[in-house]
C-alpha cells in the first residue's frame, strides 16, 4: 500500500471513531428527560446558545493554534475534549453544568479543522482530491453507523437514552488512543513551512517576506520574526482571495447557507420534542442515518453533475432555486402536525444542503490559490457562525424580544432561506439584464 493511502486510512479511522456518537440524535431528548433539572425552554434558550457562541469565539484561535502546533496535538486535544464532554454529561444535572459542557463542545467543533488540515500536510498535492473524499466519507460513515446503532438500541429497548453516553465516551477514548499513533507532522502551511506556503503567492505580495529570510524546504523554529512573517503570509493569502469577486460571491453563499444549517440542525430535536403526537418509538436515530446517507448521495451528485459544469451565473440561479426549496422543506418540518412529515422535511432539507454546500465549496476551490483553501474555508465558517450567533440572539436567546415558540422560530429559519433565494435570483437576473443592455448593437450597412 502506498504511503499516502496508509496515512489516509489511519486518519479516516480516527474520523470514523470521532463521529461514532449514538447519543447525538437523542441529545435534546436526553437533556429534557428525567436526568437533568432543566426545562425545554432552558435547553432552547440558555444551553444550546452557549455552544454556538463558544464555537464562534474559539474558531480563529484554534485555526492558528492548529497550524502553530502542527495538527496532531490539536487532534489529540479534540479527542480528550470529547471524553470530558460526554463524561461530564453522565454526572452533571444542573443548568450551569450543561452550560459548561457547551463551552467544551464549542472547542470540540472548532478543533475539527485539525482533522481536515492534517492530511494536506502529510501527502503530496496530487492526492488532495482523493484524501479529501476519504476523510469526508469516513465521517459520513461514522455518523451513519451511529444513527443506525442508536435507533436499534432505543427501538429494541436495550438501552435508555442516557445510557447511549457510555458508547459515545468509549468511542472518544478509542479515538484518543488511535490519535496517539498518528504520524507526526513536520511542517504546516504558515508557521513551519515558508517555502511551500509562498509558492502560490505572487512576488509582489510576498516580496517583503523574502527579504532577509532563509527560505529552505525544512521548517524552522518559530521565532518572533518567523511568526510575523507567517502572519504576513496569511494576510497575503487572505487579501489575494477576498479581492476576487467570485470568491466573495461564493463565500457569502457558503456562510449564509452554513449559518442556516447549523441553526436548524442544532434545534431540530427541540422542535420534535414539542410535537403533541410524539411517537412511542422516537425515530431520531433513523432520521439522522437517513439524512447522512442522503447527504452523501447528494454531495456525490453535486460533484459529478453540477460543480464546474455550469457558468457562475447559472450556478447561482440554481442555488437560488434550491434555497427556496430548502425553505419549503423547513416549512414542512414546522407547519405540520404530523411528526413523520417533519422527519421527512428535515431529511430532504439535509440532502439539499449537502448538494448546495458541495457546489459552493467546489466553486470556491476553483477560484482560489491552492494553499489558501484552509484559510478561506475557515474564515467562511467563521462568517457562518457569526450569522448563526445573530440568528440565535435575535430569535432564540432569552434576551430576544420576539418571544417566539419553537415552531415560530423554525418559520423564521424557513423564510430566511426563501428570502436568500429570492435575493440571489433577483441579483443574477439583474446581472443578465445588465449584460444584455451593454451588448454592442450590430452595425447596419446601407
């Protein structure tokens, strides 16, 4: 087996173990159960928002720390944090304890960047598309197995909801042990590998970095001067990316769409818990498994049938149409009295999101310098989280003046997608009209 494939397989096993969390489909069900001294409204307005704010606050810090520490320590810290999170949930029962867990969960989510960035530092660039698909697929498989396992254990009444935490903690322990065996990374994009990081940037952008620098292929110890040069290079990549109009357009789409998805996926279980006709068997695990499988299929379809095959304007038009469809699926989830239709609406929404986010990622990637992928996608995720925090503060938090119940909150999220679709549709239509009006008229010959 080739070395790049061995490294990919080793990392994929960690990704699978990390996502093997059967308690996740029933997280809200557990928190609002008999084991914790919190109400549904407190979970909705005082617990979940803490995780959202923490994720936003830690993302940029973790991104820089990941590059500085060369990935593996952050991957190990991610697994340790997972052990702390689900172990704490087994003994705490108070509102303050749950809020503390959400702070840790914010770091757990932010540290996921190390998982995706690690592989690019360990394999040659020619294998990037393959290892990207491997690592994504590993996490999809982990989520799929977790959902099916959770549904089996709950449906057969072999475990109660809270006992699922034991399996989740165990998978995080195994993930930690596996992470310790990951090969050490000798270089990184900004702080430990000047030469390769500079290759994709124009001479005028990095000329100041080259003066007085000893550019070798070997990573150098981090000094104040080296740290300054690394940050200057990071800024050069950032400026080169976000002065590109295509990058700006697709970055906005990526961030806006991601914000809606994070908000909906975070609070959907609270919505289901609010249905009066809650089924005897709670099918959250099966729904999560179906959504994961549909997302994987739709992401694959996006790669083969859409991304790179349409012009930018046609791509944006299709995204606008799909955004309106996403809004319709969310409305189906919250406007029905039948929880099974709500399950269906959420699953379809997840598949459409996977398609649109894959297209946006592909369009972004085709417009970027290769070495700035992690930076741009990290910053776009930061923008998405910022928008999610605004949504949380305005719609959900205890300080919100709207005072909406959970069904009304999801109605807001649905029209969020509908409005985005209409705005993009009008924007692209005006672009077409402007291009048509500027088209030179044919010269008539007498």
